[in-house]
C-alpha cells in the first residue's frame, strides 16, 4: 500500500530541514518540500538518498500557492511562520485539500480558529498542534518523568533555555506572543506567575538577573513564566506547585527582552524590534558554542516516602528538538495512533516513544537523577 504523500512546508528553514531528515530516519520518503526559495529547496531534496523528493514553490501567505502545495498531500507538516500571524492558515488549507496536518507551533489561536470553523473530526481528519520543543516537548517530558519511579507527584520546577541563533520567525513570534498566543486572545503566558495549591497565582516568583544553575554553564538570568501549556500540565499531573523559569544565558538578548513590553507599548515597530532581537542573539552567541537545555525536577513520593525525580536534557539546538517532535507527530498520525480531531502534541504523543527517539537518534542527551535514575537502570537491565 502506497503511503500518503507527506508535504513539509518551510522545508528549507532551520526546523523544516531538520524535520525532513527526521522523517527520512523514520522511514518516510518521497516527500513534497515546500518553500519560497527554489535553490534552498533543491539543496534539501538533494539529501534524499532515494531521489524521490519533489520541490514545490509555496508561500503560507499566498492562498493560491498554498492550495497548490497541499493538493494531493495526505498530511502536511507545517514548519513555517510566524505562528501567531498564520494561526490556522496552513491547517485549514490542508483540511480543505482532504489532508491531515501537524504544526510545530499553532498553539491555542490555531485550535480556536479550527474549532470555530467546525471540528475536523466530522470529516475524519486530524490536526496536531504545538508539536515542537516549547510548547510540545516541554509538556511531554514532565509527563514521562512523572512515570519514572514516583508513585505521586506534587511539585515541578522547570528551567528551559539556551544560547543559539534566533530565526526571523522565532523573533517575530516572540513579539506577537507578548500580546497574544494564548487562549481567548490573551498573551501566551504570564511573567512571575506560578501554580500554588493547584491554581495560578500572579507575581508568586521573582526574576534573578545574574545567578547560576547547575544545568547551565556560566551566569544566567532566570525569568519566571507560566504559560497555558504549563498550567494545563499542572492540572494533568495533579500538581500542588509549579515553578517555571525561562533561562537567558546571553546578556544582549536579556537586556532587550527587559525593554520589549515598554517599547511595544510606546509604539515601536515590532518588525524593527524583531530584527534587533535577531542581532542580539548573534551577539550573545559570538565565540560560544550553541546549546539548549530543559531541566525538570519533580518531587513527590516513592514507596510511600518523600522522593524526587530529575531530568536534564541537553541538545545542540532547540530547532532540531522541534523537528524531531514534529516528525514523530506525523508518524503517529500516519500510524493511526492519533484520533480524528484537533489535538496538542503533549496530549496525544506517547512520551516513551519520544524519549526513545531522542536517545536513539542522538538528538539530545538525557540525564536522570533520583528515583528516575533508579527506574531507568532497572529498565535497561530488563531490556
């Protein structure tokens, strides 16, 4: 039986190119590669050992080009942005063409648009959103960790961030996320907020501008930030307490982030600010090795006694992490492991499968501590 055609939009970008490689590693070939630059797409296609990939000009902002790209696809993986400007544009085009869709971002705004237009489940179609590093993997890994040696979890502390280039798409999305990106037109998250006794509490934490953390080299800034994904994670895991920190190792980026809300409120051009963020990331990275870290610590009980379980993920790039999650979501949909309807990746992907893939492919290094390390040693011994 012939596999449905997989279309990858934004295939020549930082995430898209890595996603194509991950799809090939999962055994999917003969892909349709879409983007706005023919030469860049051809370079990606040339990496296909089977020579079966095809390239198609496509622009997510051009309806005719998007329609031509999605036509004939069985599933579309969207790696193009900016996310909060496109919202459900790509997913809607895929559904109109009779295809399923996975979006490495999308988040709540895309879900709201799709459900307002009518649940895709009525036509047997599937859409998976937020299939990236954050959000996405940031929800999957704590779920996986909660099953490693703990009987009950009560609290989670997370630190996520790194030092890497900032793509134009990411820069523009960050600008937009300050005023939207969350549910019902709200901002993507709330700075300084945390979960206490199972509910959101504003201004529960403080920023640390110059400190150290065991998972990050050198001095860093810690910015408490509670997103909708994190809040929902607290509900799913039954957490009493959740502290989430975005980690900023680079002083130039951090300095700009500090003034962004005020500059936007003053009427500065978001596009110009995005360009400044792009340049600030390059300045911070100059002469240093890029990296991305996710560090989680759960506390609870094991065998009736207080216990902790920790996980530190280190990767060369958050873009490759996003690509891996997106490719795994496509694979899961094609294997009919995800039901019809609109879903978030954190809710429908199997955490064990994701962790195995990250380890096997060398996408990231995962180090476990506490009860999780003990459980992992037992599993390896059984295997």
